[in-house]
C-alpha cells in the first residue's frame, strides 16, 4: 500500500479485521442462544464492511491484484464458515 493511503484505509482495514476477530472469539465462548446469534449476525455485518473496504482498496488501485485476490479468498472462506456457524446456531 502506498504510504499516504496506508494510514487511512490500511488502519481502517486492520481495525475492522480485529473487531471481527473479537466478535468471533466472543461468539465462540458464548453458549448457544439469542446472544450468540446476535454476535454472529454482527460479525457477518462486520465481514461485509471489511469486504467493502477491501474492494475499495482494489478499485482505487491501492492494493495490487495479487494482494487483493489473496485477501478476497480468505474473506470468502471466513464468510462460508461464519454462514455455516450462524445457520447451525439458529437450528
């Protein structure tokens, strides 16, 4: 990332990723129920925000294609796991 963009979008991406991690850890330590479902739904929203920020870095060519592709694959995998976890918790 270019230095001038690193502090704006880079910091924002890192903050969102850490917020998502905190939510997932909290959800994993919470017993099944409404509170866990709310935590997982909030984590899903944070993941969507993270996707948007990542797309913004790619569209503005702050992140090169290879970096964007790697991050996108990781976020997609997290989304699949989170969706399965949420679906399992609801049932």
